[in-house]
C-alpha cells in the first residue's frame, strides 16, 4: 500500500512474537534505542496459538523494568494487527514515534553525552 | 524445589551503588526452574543494572555467570579464578547458595539477588506454593499426605481451627484450609476415623528450634 | 458430688445446675479497674467470668493479670489461654502462675491468627495447638509433672475447658472434633455463639449419639445482637459464625432504636430454647462490650438467682 | 465508489500483486511502457490464441453480485444512501473510499441507523427470476452489521429485514445469536419491497408488515441491499462452447453423487458456478475438483516435472565469513529514492564484506547467473541481498546459493524497498541512510549465520481413513484412484455409516443404490484395504510417517499400520430426541424414520402429518443449526404429497433454511399446499398423545391465536450429533469444538486440514452436511492428502529449536509453553525437541529460563546482532 510512515522505524523480523525475549527488548535500550515496539498477530489469531499473548507479557515485564530504572516503561509497547492492516501499521508507526518524541531521547543517551564516559 | 522470587530492582541497586565491578551469579537449579535466578534472569538483571548506572553517568563493569549449582563446592570453585576481579557478587541463588558462596569467598562481598521463599511445587507456570518446611520429622503419613505444618497458617497439628470457612483459611480466601484438605482426603481414603487420633505434642528439636541442622551419613563418608 | 478440682464452676455443673458464665475483655492499657468495674456489673449473675487472651490478636492487658484482679475481688475467673504467643515453657509457667493465685479454670484455645491484630508482622508460635494445651494442663494436674517429665511441686488444680464450634466448616467433623477435645481431656466445652438453633440441636444430637454429653459439660454460647448491622457483620464476616437470614431479617425489621431490645429478646429466647436441649449444661454469655446487659439476660432467661455451692 | 487510476492493483490481497491497466480509464499515451525499467509492460499487447493440450479442465469462473438497479421500488441508483452490500464492504474497508470510516455516501455523515434488506435478487421468481437462495447474504449481512457497530463512533442501530435467517454453516448460528443477544443487532421478519427517500434529510423510510400482520414504518439513515449471487450471461456462452450443461439458473448442472463433475466427462466445476455457496465450501470444492481432475490424470502424474540437480554442499564452517552484498535498484522502486551506489559503497566498508554490487533487478535470471559467478569467483560464503521482501524472494535467492554449493541458510535479506523506499519516498536522504542501516544490520547477522541441515524424510505413501461412511469411502477412493494405498478403519461390521438409514435425496436419487455401488467399488479396489469392527488404540509419529495401532475384528487382534496421512471421516448421527413424546408415542418419529416409513408403508393411511423443525438444534445444548433438517422435512413433505395429494402436511419451523438450489423444493412444497407456520423458540409447540392422534398445539402469528392439530404422525426434524470421538481425539490429539465436531485448521483457508499436519477432515465429522457436500469434502480431503503424498520426501525446515542439554534444568517450561506439545524431558533429564515435529515458532527459546534453547537461524546472538548493528555508535 506504500503508506508513508516515519523513517526512524526499523524492523527486525522474528518467526513469531513469542520468540521475542525480554532480553532482546532490554538490549535495544541498553544500546541506545529510544523506543521499541512489538507487532504481533491479533489476539486469538496467533499462528502459534499464544505467542502474541506471551509477547505481551514480555513487553509488560520490560515496561516494568524500564520504569523502575528510570528509562521509562512507556518506551516499549505491544501492538496487535493482522497482515491486511497496512494503514493501521502506518498509524501505529506514527503513534509510537509521537509518543517517543514526547518522551524525548533515551535518557541513557543524554547522560552519556553529558558525562562523556566510555563503556 | 526451593522457590525464590526476584528482589525489587531498587533494592539491588541500593546494595551495589557504591561498587564498580559487579558479578551477577545465577544458579541452574531450583531458582532457574522457578524463574527467579537462572541464566535468563541474570541477563535481565545485568541489562537493567547496566542501563541504570549508565543513566546515572556511572561507569560500571557488570558481568554475568550462571553456575550449575551454588550449593556445591565444586561448582562454586569455578569462580575462584575470576572472583577477585569483582567488588561484589550478586548471587541469584537461594539463601543456601548465597551463603555458601560467601563462605567460600571470604573477602568478596556477596549480596542476595532473590528472596528465598519456601520449598514448594509449581502449581502451574507462574504459580508456586509451599509444601514443606523441613521440620525434620515428617508426619505426612498421619495427615493423609497433606502437611499441616507448611500449609496451615497456624501449623495446627490437630485442626482445623475455628477460622476454616468453606474450605478456605481465615487469613486468605484464596488459600485452602489444610485441615479441610486433610479431612477431604481422609474421607476419600475411607480413613476418616483416623481424624480422631490426636497428634501428640510435637518434638520441634528437629526443626529450626533445635539449632542449625546437619544431616550426616557416616555410611557415605570416607 | 464428684469433682476433680476446687473449681466453683465444676461444682455447679457437677451438682446438676445450669451454669452461667460470661466474659470480659481486658483493656488496652494497664488500668486494672477496667476489669473489676466490668466484673462488678455481672458478678452476681454469673458463676464464672472468662478473661480473653489478646483476642483477635490485639495486644491487651494479659489474661492472667486480669484473672488475678477478678480472683482478688472474689470472682471466679476462667483463664483463657491461647497457644499463639507462647511456647510450652511460657505456657506451663503461666499455668503455674495462675495456680499460685488459685485460679481453678482454664479454657484452652489456639487463638486467632496474628494477621487480624495490631502486630500482623509478628511471629506466631503455635508450639502446641489447643488440643495439645488441654493435654498439657491435664498432664500437669493429673500426673503432677511437667511436659519434660519432672515432678511439679504443688501441681495446678484446674478445671480444663475447650471451645467447640458446632457451625464451623467442615461440618462433617464437628462432632468428631468435639470427641477429640474430650479425649484430650476437656472437662467443659464453651461453644461458639448460637443463632442457628436447629443446627445446634442436630449437632447436640450427634454428640449425644456418641454419649459425648456425658463425658463433658457443654455450655452453649450466646451473644446478644446490638443491631441489624452487627447481625449482618457476624453473618458475613466472622468465620465459623452461622447467623440465619431469619435473625438478620428480624433485626432489620425493627426500627434502629428498638434493635438492641430485639437483640436481647432473641438472646433470651435462644437460651430458653437451648435449656430444653438434652446435654446443654449451661450458658456462656458473650456480651461483647455490652456487659451491663448480662444481668438482664440472665434474669429474663430465668437463670437468676445463681445457685450457691460450697 | 471511488475513482481509480488507469494503472491499478485490484485489491491489496490480489495474487499476483501486480499492476494492471484499466482500458476504460487509460488515455492511451503508452508512456508506461517506456517508463517501466523492468520492461514488464507490453502496451500494444493484443489478444493471442494459445492452444494447450490438457487432460482435464476445472471451471471456477465465479459469479457476480446481483445488480439491483432493475428493482426500481428499492431506489438503488436513485437514492444515494441506498447501497449494495458489496459497496458497503468497501465503505467498511480500510483501503476503501472512506478509509474504513463509517459514513453514508450522500453527506459523509456517520449513520445512526442502518437497515439491511435481505434476499435482493434471491428467492424471488417474480421480479428477477432467481428462485434460488444465494446462501451467503444472511451471514455477510450479520458480519457487516457487527463490523459497522465496531467502526461506528457513537451508538449504531442495525436492523436486518429478512424472510428467514439462514445461518446454516458451521458455528454460523452462534454468530447470529451473538449478533442478536450480545451486539444488539435487530432482526425483523419481513420482506421489504419499497424504500422511500425523505427528501430533506436523505434518510430512507421503509414500510413493512411485521410478523403479526401489522403495518409499520421506520426511518433509517442508510439502507444496504443484501444482493445475491448470479451467474453472468458470459458464462452461458462459455458453457455452451465447452459443451457443459447448465440448469435453469445458469449454474453448471451436476449430479448430487458427483457434485464437481459437469455433464461433460473430464470437465469439473467448483465454486459458485456449481451453485451458490460461501468461501469455506468454495475452497473445499476447489480441492474436490482438483481431486477429480487428478484422478483422470493419475497416470500422467509427474511426467512433465523436471528435477534440479544440486551440487554437493561446500563446508564453510571453518572459514572466516566472506560476505557478498547485492543491492537492488528494483528499477526505480528503490533506485528512484535511495542512492543505491552509495549504499553499495557503504556496504563494502562493513566487516567481512568482500564484494558488493548493485543491480537493476537482483531477482532477474541474468542477475542470478551473475551472483553465481561472483560466489564462485570471490569464494563468498555468505550472501546479503538488499532488495525487497523475503516473503516473496528469499526462496529464490536461497536456490541460487544452493546451486553454488552454499548452504541456503547462509543468506540474509535487507528489505530496503517495502520497509524503506516505498514508504519514505518523499525523503531520499533519510531513505538512503535507512537503507545503510538495514544493510549494516543484515551484514551483522550474516556474519553469525551458520549452515543448517534440513532433514529429509521419505514419505509413507499410504493413507489411513478413519470411518467407512460416504465420506470415508469417497476419500479412500480419492486416494486410491490416484494410485495411493488407502486403509479404511470402520468401527461397525459394515461400511456405509449413517447413509444406510437414508432413502433418497431431495432430488429423488436412490441413496441405497449409490451406497451399494460405492461399497462395491471400495471392496473391489486393489489399493484399498477395509478393516471393519476396528478400534484405534494408539497413534505415534508425524506427517509422512505415522504409525497407528488398531484392534481389528471381534477377536481384537492388534495391527500396526504405517501411513503418511490420516483422513478423519468419523461422521455423525441423527439426534435421538428427548422432546415431544419421542419414544413414548409410536406416532412420533424422526425424519429419517419417516423417510423409511414412507418407503415401506406409503402414505395412503395418512390424513394429517405435522413436522417440527430444530429438534435438538439451535437450543442451549446444541446451539448450532443442523443444516440438513429443513430440506429433510421438505423432502418428506413432498414425498407425502406425491403419494397422497390429499394428506395435509404442516411444518412448524423457526427459519426455513433451504439454501442454494434447495429453495426450489421449498417453493414447490408451498405450491403443493404444505402449510408452514413459524414458531418462536420461547414458545415451542406443545404435543399431547390422544386416541385420535398426536395433538400439536402451536401459535399462528397471523391469526394471533393458538391452533390445535391432531396428527396421524408427528415427524421431528431431529438435528445431527457427531459420532462420539472423545477417545479418538485424545489419541490423535485432535481439537474438537464444544459440540464434538473436529476443528479445521482455518475456517476459510484450510477447511479440510486439521492443525495437526498430515491430518485431514471430511464429512459430518466436520459439521452437519448433505451427501453431495460430504462427497465434495471427501474428495477435497483426498486432494489435500495426495498433494502431500505425491512428494517423494518431506524436507523439514531447519528453523527448529535446539536444546543445549548440558544447560537444561529440566524445568518443563518449554514443555508447557510449546503450542504443539513437542518438547519432552528425556531419560537423561533434559529437554529434547524433535525437529520433525517442531514448527519453529521460537516460543520455547524465548521462555527458557536457563537460556538453553536456541532457535536455528534466529539464535539470540543473530537477532541481537541486528539490534546492536542498528544502534552502533548511538551511545
């Protein structure tokens, strides 16, 4: 459908969102990502029965951790949509981008720049 | 299995705030099975701590290791070569593992990363419940296989108390009354008459009251 | 007349009288007069007064000290003792302490869980349970020995009681549990307050079928309801309490200001019905923070005057 | 409803997803041909005649929606807010003219009240000549109402005006009830003939007579005409040229016992051209037609197939990665936005990249040849293609690698078109940067890729058919006639199943004669083995290699059968009613019993017969419609009328569901004087026994009073109950719904597959259905089974989960998490995942608390390498 969406979205493919490990989500933030979202099949419509429900739990777990360490739990989100919902995909991309813009960059990044320390 | 749960990340952060080199040590036994301190949890905690301290502008070295068991010398020995590189170890093992590590590496501070809860079972994924308090003298044979010591809020040996309501314990409507379970099972086994046998005053000396316990099997020692 | 102890309560029961006991809760402070004041209101209408032991796990003046106050004013106390807070050393020690003041009655209980009280984060003990405590007192009295086996100089002379709840779950073991307490050595039983008389009667019948009414003295518990709200609360919130809908309806059927009187009426009617039940040997009137009404209840129930025993 | 450009893609799901030129809109400039870099357009292309020599032909030309312009009183074309159901679908669609926002055409206002008018162009001999029921409109109307309610921003009133609600498909009745009870869609029993417009508002006013005969008028903001299906005249022409007969409604003429065969041998038919039907039935029938065609062609199978020789795989495990990156321009699709040379140049700077190139079309055949050359020349051992979607092109590139002896899993794609140039076309600079990011990520993963071995397992070419009824026997013949062995397992002593109880079809065809012939064919077939009085007691293995243990015969001797597929055809039975004095009064019987009775004793002694519909269906115990009972009643009623025209027949019904061409028989029954009375579920007929007959009391809604009818016979249109398959389902681990019917893998897309691979489903074990439908479905199951069996071996994807048994804590989390029950803890106390059974979802890998499980090709490090490459230098 070629609906335009913000270019800051980069997609990493997995066979099922159930494959998304909370460690993968955290690693992205550790490396400086400003936001991550997981896009799975509609609930109740997972090709692998419950993979997307598990993914939602992983996202919630990551949200909780990110919130408690001051990075911001809202930076990671879960969305569900079917393969026929191109416009919704673009809408989500916009929505997520706006949400993250409002939150500002990953605070780790800011802190790094300020302190100039090395890993 | 020993069931533990993760400590709040805030508490762990407070504990290691003043150090620079941290080793997070998981255990591949009980705490892996109850998803509190296996390799994956080690990874999650390490990642969270790294992010937290980066955000604080603090340069920390945070490494990860997961031992097969922390309650055995030989496995703990694997840390010998590297332990001096760290200011502090966060052990995600149960209390036994944390202590054994602390005993072994006297000069290194060892902090617990989980709260050790009880010996219990997996009711379903994500739900564990207590079954045993290790009293040292098992009476399950007399109580239809249900332990009033670990499962009754008052450890009443001749129950139920007056708080048993509709099969649930007075302290928590979700909690089964152990004595109801015992009675149901006795009934099922056709042994309800056994209920009237008074369980005598218990000898608690084999429990923690008798001081730290040891099991020594001379036949196994050389 | 065959009695095991110098207890007045035991004597009255052994003489075949319907016994009347009541209770008072000690204060949350050290004012001993609080107890004696309450006792004065009711002492002439009851045979003995129970003193509760940190009931509902709320810390109060200790039961033993309050019993001593009663004893000193010439009232017969029933020392309630729970196993929640003391191990067997402390329990035995307190029994001896009570005996040293010639306190002759003890009611053995396990006690409410501490989670309901003012120290929910505290440890509980439960070294013994209530049945074990009955065994302990009987052992100390009858064998003149400590649990550890050594002899007791001047062993306690105590009439040993236990509680029974005819209404609690699971119902199938209610009588078996009574039998168990009797087997452990309970000489008298005070029951949970009775509102559901039918259910109580069927429990008594089952107890009689096993001859349990002849092995122990059963005192039926009664509590006057102060209001419809209290009736509902007891019905819905208090574990092991059976308040039939009829009672709740009857209470809420009268205007608020008349509800206390209705409650007392129900209480009196209950006593009158229960005294006809074979095996009921007396009443334990628990007028919670309403002790002043006990004389009226006793009188209206035809239980006054109280018999004299030597 | 909207304008479209001359070059267009018909709809988002079109296959192939390619542009076409609309000659009505095209201005004829021909510029497109010059502009197309792929040279995919031949603008001056003209019709060409091609001759193909084929052994069989399948017709599935479909149908058209009925055009309601001719029904003037409905106002379509005159009133803007009267739309067809097809137009309404577009209104609801996210890619439609209003982008999925619910608006009415006149003023683009959100409607508050919408009415659906059913049977527009269906069940109507008078105005449009279409006497048949279109079968699909009731369901789509409910669906549209439900979706409209979801899309509406405020409260939305939905009313469906219908004669009967025909939700007869599997689980459809539940959907209807949900719409009514949960979503508040209103259903009004009335046929609408006239719609008036309210001038000032554009609203529409409908006058109708309700069930009680009262005249009512209501106003709606919008009206949807539920238009039926019709066969366009152009198809008549095709049929004539092919020598294929059609019936009076222009549907291809077929016989109930050979439902996909046309009048001309070798020509088969599927879909709506065979008769009105919904998607699941069409898909099923398509497979059935394929089976019928494949049977004719069985001998020629594989004759024209060519096999490709693959070179021996080069072992690259020990080599350092040597990566080649091919960046695609995709004509101007990518190149028009992204600076492709810059991306290629950038790729060359990435770790272990030893070669980069850019191509106009990386997917073209000459580029494949070029890639092959480069792989050999530069000793590449990993390949990255930055182009389009792996979904469409990955396999092709992997084959290119394989042709050079490289393992196909040493390949990675970066989608710089769909995820980049197409969606960021307005900002070439950022698109170029993003392309670089995507390539960097792909290269990072490529560095970590390992060769993976795909397991090849020979397929056992025998099929096991469970159930020897009409479904099972047809399925077995479907396999056997194509040259595959079939074993039928039947629990009874004889073949035939429920059909043994049946007499004729509604068309008048003799079922017993058909059954006799079918059983003969099965027994005589050298490729079919029949096991009667047999019980399945054990089942192991996986698709292509199953082993089933069976206890056979009265002596229960054990047999083990190896087979590659299973077809489940366990069937169903007539419900034995507990209602209406059944079993107490001998004059009360089921329709099947009535059918037999008419056969044996005729109807001359019958003065009055009453029939009650929906006995044991559409109630709390069995919420579904049993689909066949309405036609059974009509069939028996017609038979009675034929045998004894003076006999009175009353049919008490809730909705008459003579769908498709069956509607003609309903019409005929009414014409012959069969009386139909509707009853409500909360006020069912009352039945009493009396000497003079069975007294049936029911309400006549038109007269608004109770009628009492003494009947010589009361026939109960008893529903269907599935055969008891609880044990079988647990042995084979097959999913069943609440009523006990097996659940197919996907209602529409895989209607005869079970989710368990290699197991197929047909007949009434799936849901209640007619014999003709059962035969279709049986052939379909056979077709799906042979599609699989005709392969020499199965190649299992290497994307499976792998347990590091040393690290495994045997915690059982993978065992519990796997959607397919694959992992198990072995004797050594470690989890083991059978690669033949693993579906490769990776859930276990994500959940493993010991991190002892990796999903091949998506190992944690491989996934994380992309994360890290993407975020390289951010901190």
